[in-house]
């Protein structure tokens, strides 16, 4: 089929970009998705731990995440792909979050969940151990690095317990989920080109006019949406839209350790997502009875900002061992393999770890940026909201002066999309960390 002139160009085929393509094509837009990778979903989405969780320290974050859960629960119905299509699978294993001083003992998280009708259960320390018998409940806070003389020494206190959100879980193949979304978008006429790199943003008469490509080609369109993941800051710079942004994005290098579960406990079958700010780690089950261990970015760990979203260190560092050993404080029977396995990839991190879903100062140029590590779970509803935002602004509304009010279809709550503005104040209620 020959390529049509698009109404909208979407830069990026990760899970957020793919969801935007699906929602906009369903709404009648002729979309063209572009990606420098040769396969859809093979940027930072492929390296995601693909965790689906509902607990947030802000009301808007909680509402958005609780809404997002329903699309993963009803994945096949949401997509409408032909029977027999290979679909990404959501494992609803639950998410257990340790109560700590760092998260305010989850008081806000529980209040917002209760207000939204999102199920949760408080657990005392003994109930945590009944659920996860490999766990010790000593406290080690604050998190330390391996070279700290106090590393591994309990602080004399015990953990207070945890809160369990039963609807949490993870998606087994995040790249496949992006490919599922694009396959569904194609049913509505969406076009996709991979292996092409955007080299510039074209302008005409004071608004965006399309993109130029590294091979010398050009594609014209009146709307361009930047969903380039860790490359988002570079694309925004090309568009010349940085000056009025109080929130910026940068590529942040992250490591996730991949270790076997302790002997005698089937963590893949009986484990769950765990967020533990006492030791600054989060974990999730992995196939083959393994455990993925990520960092919750404690103050003692330096942020490894990447100067380039393509040229960065892909080898494991001492951070891998730090994360594995931090988790061994909680699980004393954990074996640390001599061979390092896991993931090294980049986040697209915003100033306050809350994403930007917004227009820009260049008419027709939109942003869905700063999403890595915390927005995988929200991809379907983010796609729906971005489609509504583009319609709102292209219809003549001033989103900066009168932000879009958007109703979340499943839970029936209205949210202020200005919460995700590029021009917002840094959100002091943010946890400034993620479960990636």
C-alpha cells in the first residue's frame, strides 16, 4: 500500500507512542509512526520491567494508574485484534509496598486508593512473612552503598508492615505490547515506518510543518507528537520548544539485576511485585523462577545521566552488585550469582519524575515525554488522553490558559490534564522515584 499524507506524525513506537497511534487512528486521524529502531517497541520499552501498579503519592497519579489497569485487564477486548493473535500477557500477581518513613507509611497512597475504590489490604509484619517466607523484617534505612561500613547492618528497628494492592502485576513481554497496539492501530489505517531517524522539525508560517529525516527525506504533516523516549529532549531541542518549559527531560542510565530465587521458594509462582524504600529496591518475578531487582534511586546513589541517548555504557557496573546485595538484606537466603545478568537501558526522566503530556510553544507540536520507568502501566489511557488533547488544541482551545478536563472512561473521574504541563511547578508530592 502506498504511503498516504499523514495528518499527524508520531515520533516513537514504544508503548506510549503506539498507544497514541492506536487512539488517534481510531478517532479518524491519518497517523504515521516513525522510529529509528528496526522493530517497534525495541527502544526503552523493551527494557522496561513493565510493572502495572496503582499506588501513587498524588491523587491524579493514582487515578490515572487505576484507570490504566483496566486496559491491561481487558487487553484483548481493548485491542480488537483477530482471534489467535499473539498478545502480551498481564500477570496479576499483586503489588506489596513496605511501609516506611520515606513513603509516609503510605497514608496518602491508601487515602487516594480508598477514595477511588481501588482495592488494597494493610499487612502487619507477620502477614508479610506469611506471604513471603523468605523475607526478614529488619530495617536497614537509610539505604547505603556497599563501601559504607554500615552496609548490611540492621538499624535496630523492625519494619511496620506493608500495603498490598491485589490488582498490581506485570506484563510478560513489553515490546510485544507495543507491537500489539500498532497492529490494532493499523486496522484503523495507521502507518508505521521503522529504521528511519528524525533529523529535524520543519516549520511553516509559525507552526510545525512536518519532519526531515536523516536520509534526506521529508514528511509533511500539520501535527507532530514527540514520544521519542530517552531521545525526547533532543527532539524538543530540534523543535526549539525548550525555552518555556519549567520541566525538562534527560536520558538516565539504569541497571536491573536478574538473579535466581532462593532455593525452596517459587518466587515466579508465589511472589509478587515488591517496593521496599527501606532498602531502596523494587522487585518482580521473572520467568525461570528468577527475580528482577531495580533501584528506587536513593540519595546515596549518584544519578548516571547520559550525554547521548544512543552512545552510553551498556555494561554492568558496581550498581548491579549494590542492588543485588541490598535485596539480600531483605532476603538473607538470596544467592548472588558470579555471572551478571539483567538489563542496562535508559529512562526518559523528567525533573520531578512525573511525565509531560502537553502541547508546546510551537503550534501543532506535542509532547508525551518523561515517561520512562513510571508510565508503561498508563500507556493505553495516556494514548486516549493525548488524542483528546490534540483534538482540543487543534480545535482552537488554549490548553495553557484553560487546561483540558478529561474524563477517565472506566472509573468515571475527571482529571485536570494541566497536572502534566510542561510549565508546571516541580511537584513536591512526587516520590521522585519509580518502579521501572
